[in-house]
C-alpha cells in the first residue's frame, strides 16, 4: 500500500497492531486511528471531523458497496466507501 507521506503517522510507542484499512476491520471492534492514505484535502476534512492519530474509533456498520457507519468520540457518522478505505487503523 503506497501511503502518502504528508499525513501518515504512527500512533506512538504503545502501537502494537498491524496497520490496515478501515474496510478490513471487524464490525464492533475498537481500533486506533493511525492516518490517511490520501491527499491534503481528505486529510484536512477528516481532521476537521475529529480524526486525529492515536484516537479510538469503532466501525458500527459496513455495507458491501455502501458507506461505513463509525463512532468517533461518542459521535456517529457515515463515511463514503472510498473515504473509509483510505483510513488506516490498527
């Protein structure tokens, strides 16, 4: 996976998991947000929505060809499939 260097960052020394796309996460399992495999526009948009490296997010629902429903800091939000596939978690 060719990650863009302008945003990808490790969650810190406590990181133990393997980085993967949000699309590969098991529904209901909390994961830690690591970064974004995207350009500055999507990175800025996700940051404005509360996605910061190291924070916990949870995938609540994923339709095969539809959007993702995630919980971030107690708020639920829908993310388009393309956007969700660019989110890197561990």
